[in-house]
C-alpha cells in the first residue's frame, strides 16, 4: 500500500469514527462502480449519506475542502445516483464532506453537511 493510500485509509477510519460519534450509522466503505468511488456510505435516520473524505497534512495547497473540484463533485453525484439505483433506496440522500487537517494536533476535522 502506498503512502497516500495509507493516509486515505486512516482518514476514512477517522471520519467514520467521528460521524458515528455524531449519531450516524456505518453502511460501507469505498463503494466503487464504473462512475467512481465514494469513500463512506453512512445512514442518518432515513437518509443515506455519501461522504467524501479529504486529508491534508499541509496548508500549502489550501485546506482539504478546497481540493474538491467541480469535476470530482460530478463524479461523486453520479456514483451516489448509481448506488441509490442499485439499492432501490426510497428515502432521502445527501452528500457530505469531511476535511481532515493533520497539520494541527490533534487533527482538525471539518464536517460539511449536504456539501453539494
């Protein structure tokens, strides 16, 4: 496993634990289809929550949330739509973003509910 993969896996684990502490329930990690990948799929009441996790260890290239381009947003939306079709989910859904800044101790977690 490469260093970015290790950091990504660590970030997803930290994000999952953070969201579970906020009352969300874990469904799955790394949902993958031909449209793309979603880091975490969680449940918040009746709503399915698709979570994009971004980790940065320096602010030289901006904060973690700024790294989500319009192209990435489109891919996440299309991937989320595919998940909903496959599972025939009839409740609500949203896309959240978790940004983790490891240049701080402890790491600073920013949760953007219904980000895009």
